[in-house]
C-alpha cells in the first residue's frame, strides 16, 4: 500500500487564501510557513498535509499548522472613537465595554423614573384643568 504525502502552504492575503507553495517534507513546509509569517504581506498561514492512497485513489487532508499574526497597533494608528476612549480602552476593550454598558443601564433607569413622574404630573394637571372646565360649564349653563 503506497501512500504519498504532500504539504501545501496557504497564506491569507486580505480575505483570500492563496497557495504559496507545495513541498514534499513536513519540516520544509513548516519552515516556509514560519518565513511567510515573518513577512509583512500575510496575516495568517496554514500548512495542509494531503495524503494520497495510490491503491484506493482516496485523498485525506489534515491541517498541520495554522497561525495568525497578532495585530499590533501603535498609539499613532489609533484614530476616531478608540483614541478618545483613552488608555483604559486600549488596554482592555472588553472590560471598558462592560463598564460603559453598566453606566448606560443606570442612566436609563433614572431617566425612565424621572420621565414617568413628569408624565404623571402633566397628565394630572391636564385632568384637573378638564375637571375645572367641566365644573365651570356646568355652573354657567346648568
């Protein structure tokens, strides 16, 4: 039973995976994948092992290596709202979002209660005015 293996090095450019090269040894494939990761042109690299069984004609694919580059931005690259949020946001964006949500919820509760009280007072004033008008009309025309 003869099984032939080959290794494909795939790189991610933008949103597209492209085949960089095909080699016969795993070590050479991993070495080329590491070289691709060091270059500035790729954001991720994969190495796929393809095993072909000559007797049955079947192929099997395995992911041997899969790595993404970490996105590292300098302070000058932050623009817009992320810059205005400051250091706390840049250090831990998830914790910053949780704090912001809590603050919004607290504000909403107090705004809702205040708006409800204001609505009750306004409707009460309108009702008192209407009752006064009805009593005036009844006494004037009745």
